[in-house]
C-alpha cells in the first residue's frame, strides 16, 4: 500500500526516482524498492518522503485506492506525458480525500448523479446539441437565466468539481472522468472565471453527450457547442442581440460576458452559430481580436474566478457534528493542525478560504 502511494505522490510532484532520492539522501534504487513493495521505509524516512512530496505521513496509509475511468482531456494532445501523469495523480489525491470525507457522514451529504432524461439517443447535428443543452437546463430548473455559480450547480446535481493549480501550465484547461460511477470535472484554479466556466460546461458536455454522437460529428466541437448553449441558451442570445445583426459593439459583448460569464470570443461564436451574424463577420472580428491582443486578454474587468468551496464546508460540517476531530480535519485539508486552528477561529489571514 505504501509503495503504490509513494509512486502516486512522486508522479503528482513530477519527480523522477533520482529527483526524489536526491531530496531525501537515498539511492534511486532504494526508492524503487519502496515503490515495488520490496522494502518498507522506516518512520524517519517516511517523514522525509512526506516533506519532500508535500503530503502528510497519513497519506501513505490511506486505505482506499481509486482509478479515473473514461478520462476526457481538453487539449490533451499538447500535454507531455509526464504532466498528464502528474495531473491525474494530483486529481486522485483530491478525490480520495473527498470520498473519505463523505464516507464519514451517516447519510450521503451530496446528491447522487442521475442521468438527464429527454436527451436524444443519437445526435446527428449541432441543432440537436442546442436542444440537449436546453434539456439539461430544463431538468435542472435553470431556465434561460445566467448561472452565477456554476460549480454549485454541478455539485448540486452530483457532479464533483475539483480544482488544480494549473497556472504554470497553459496547456491544461480541464478534464472529465468518473470514479466509482461518480462523474467528476477538473478545472485549473487560476484561470479567469470565464475560461473556467467554459471548461466546466465543455466537460459537462462530455458527460451528457458521450455515446450519443453520430459518426462524423467531432466530439470536441460538439462539446464546445454544448458549453456555449449551456452558458447562454439561444433564446437568451436572441433576446439580448436580436435575430440578425450587421455589427455588434465590443461593449455589448463585454456587458454580456459580465452577465453570463462567457468570453467575448465565445459570444461571437454563439452569434455566428445561431445565425445572428455571418461567419465572415465573425472571422473578421476574430482577426481584429488578434490584432488587439484580445485573444489572450480580453478588455475590461476579468470575470470572477469560480470557487470550489463544498469540500471545506463538508470538513467543518463533519467537525461540528463530531464525525471527526481537529487532527483529522487538518489532515483532510492538508494543513498543519495549528494552521487549521487559526482558520477555525477566523483569525488573521487564516480566516480566508483555503484552496
């Protein structure tokens, strides 16, 4: 058990056997023996390993092991294998802590995911994708209004959302997968809010459209269309922009971005897809965006970053009900007990939300 977890923590840290061995003053062969369960590290060595890998020693004794199933990456082809492994192992660590926490409750604290009824069995064109997005909104009672807290909506319907620090990795946007038949979505924690939201809606598209797309319908393009339609449905687009436009002011796009949390570029795609503007005009605006650098950073105030707060809420819920003590709560939060006590007391900077 220790060997498997050591391997996973090393991969999550992006370290080679030699890298880790050098950090703890051991040979890479010794680390390999630990990972292969041919020998067991002593307590002092285990402490060194936990510090080098930024995990608590309890991590090595966590009983449950899980695997990600049906992983769907955005931009996977551009990510090096080493980074893919690190992402997957980091995600697994978060999921394990989440599952362990939920199992401490006498009744499940989060609703189980249920498939949405009314979706077409086979989707042959992009118009049906618009219908599918609207069907999900209808079943989830979202109407056509903006969704202010997308993570809360997904969690409410049994889709666990996890965030990883991808600020140093511009090639990672997100992924969708399942664990023990529980759907999950992972998104970069430091991206602008509109990028996070599109990624989450895109990954939701994977969960909703899988095994429904006809041959020849590109899944990534289909999920992009689903994401746009989910964030701002067609009736909202037509209500806000009208059925046909020769020109849309950039400020209009900025205001709609502020309201619906979809990027200005994404709104241009929505207007094109729904026939509000011509493809040629959208392409012209895309070139203008590039000339102004807006394809990298759009003008105006960034859309607020989404916050994944349910894990922390569940920790304090479990603490309040005496399902766990402070030491276990700190372990789940990957914090020293003293730092957790400061947070719990709402003192100083520790009172801020822990990510």
